[in-house]
């Protein structure tokens, strides 16, 4: 047969002749071939969909070669096997077989090159294990973050206690000196009295001393008592939740009073503008911690290279909502840092005492305790301005 007759099939006999057209054998073979062909086509479609949908699949061409081409070629050759029973298109059949052979051989070779890669792919069980390990370390990280937040809270409480001790030391010290002086003078006059040496002048001098010392003792004890009252309120409020109705202005002034030791050596003027009668229902400790963090931040960051400036706290109330605006006239916050300041661990004082937790704590206190929202005013250019809005919690008389 010459080559021009490769696709000419007039001279061939249909394959059914081989079966002597025996129906049972012929139809069993035809049905099997057709079913096998459609099964292969279905597999091809599934492989193509799989490769198209799984963009992360390594070596997608391998799947297309191994899956779709082989299955397509195999399916087609089975279909042709069914056709040649009646139509002797053996030329086409042989070409399809050749394509099947070529792609199978190519896949058979390539598979040995890609096999190591597929062997290295993690199994779902391995991935599950890795996921668990990641989850465990995330849990540990969350735990560490929580305990750091707690320790920062304790540190600010500790700082406050140190401040309290320092402030109270002076009036108590003066009281101790005055009372021991009084004791010495009393012992002296007592002795003169017993020995009948006491003159009228001695008595009058002694009475002057008594007047002076008792005045000093009582004024200093009163100062200590006042300090203790204001510190006690702030300290107790910082350590446990204490929900009550409180006058905002007075409370904020008490908090600022407790921060006096930190402001003492600076020319920073604090000012609170708020209606005297404005009362809020909630945990005042949250407000105290928020203000403490703001003031400490203003001192450490805002007024880093300045010795004078202003800290203003402005509070207004409208429609059952309190608008709390904290402003300092410090250096402000760089534009590129603003979006990160409330993130835990964001600090521009890394390695220089900054933990990056202060504003994160403030954020949590505002959201969780005050049930409000906080933002940094990025349009403010003469320093830093934080705006907090939270519900009043009660119906105010002045509203
Ligand atoms: N009043 C402020 N003036 C200037 N920068 C501030 C002020 N408050 C906060 N910042 C900036 O925000 C960052 C985050 O503050 P914070 O969470 O309290 O962390 P830390 O004080 O430990 O650095 C600071 O590192 C600082 O860069
Ligand atoms: Mg801070």
C-alpha cells in the first residue's frame, strides 16, 4: 500500500468482520469502548477544571499533560475502536494511537523529574500538625501580650504609688519634726515647773511654741489627709473596677494632682475645661488610666526636648455622649506613624524604655470600659490631639 492511501480506507475491511458480525461479542466490545471513552472524557474535564481552579498547583502543565492529554487521547482511541467496527478508519486510529503513545512516553519520563517535588509536598496531616504548632505559638504570643499589658498596668500603678509616697513624705516629715520639737519644749518647761524655776516669760514663750507647732502639725496633717484622699481614689480605681456616678471635672483634677510629681520640674501647664456638674456613670479608674497614659506620653514623647507647654483637657456633653478632647502642645506624631499608634508594641522609643503598650491600653479602656471610641486628630498641627467619645451612662440634669 502506498503512503497516499494512509487515510484511504476503501480497501480495508471493517473490524466487525473479525468478529464475524457476531452480535454479542461485537456489542460487548462497542459498548465497553464507548463507555471507556466517555469515562476518559469525564476524567479529562475534571482534570482541566481542577488545574484551572487551583492556581496554587505546582507544575500545572504536568497535570494537563499527564491528565488531560493522555485521557483525551485514550478516550478518543477507544471511541475510534468502536467506530472501526463498521468504518475501517485505521489510518486515523493509528495516528490517535501514536499521539497517545507519545504523550504517555513524555509523561512517563517527566514524572521521574517531578516526583521528588511531589514527594516533598506536605501531606494534609503534616499541614494540620504545622497549623497546630502555629496556633500554639499564637496562643503563647497572645498570653505574653496579655501579661505584658497587665504588667504595664501594674507599672503605672507602681509609678503612682512611688509618686504618692514622695508627695506625702513632705507634710508627714514636717509634722514629725514639729511634734518632736514640741515634745522637747514640753519636757523642758515641765522640768522648770517641777523645780519651780518657771518664769512667766518661760510660760508665754512656751505657749507661743505650742501655738506655732500645733498649727504646723495640723496644717501638714490636713495636707497629707487631702493627698491620701485623692490618691486613694485614683489608686483604688486603677486596681479594681468600681462603677459609680462621679463628677468628671473634680475627678480629672484629682488624677492630675496625683501626676504632679511628674510635672513638677517642668513648665507644663495643665488645664481642664468642663462643666463642674457634669456627672458620668461608669468606672472612673478607666478615665484615670487613660489620662495617666496620655500625660506620661506627652512628657516622654511630646515634650521630649521642651521644658514648657500646655496640656488641655476639654470635655463637653451632647445628646447623651461625652466628648473628651486631650491636647498637648508638643511635637506631635509623624504622619506615617499615626495609623500604628494604637497597635500593641508600636513605639518610637524601642530600646529606650518604650513598650508600645500605653496607647493600646488606652484604646482597650475606651472601647471596653467606656464603651466609646478613640481617634487621633491628624488634622491638628500644633501638637497631639486625641478625641474620645463615650456614652454618659446616665441622664444628666444639665442636659
Ligand atoms: N503625646 C504624644 N506626642 C508625641 N508622640 C506620641 C504621643 N503619644 C504617643 N506618641 C507616639 O505614639 C507611640 C506609641 O505610644 P505608646 O503606645 O504609649 O507607647 P510608648 O509610650 O511605650 O512608646 C509612641 O512611641 C510615640 O511615638
Ligand atoms: Mg506610652
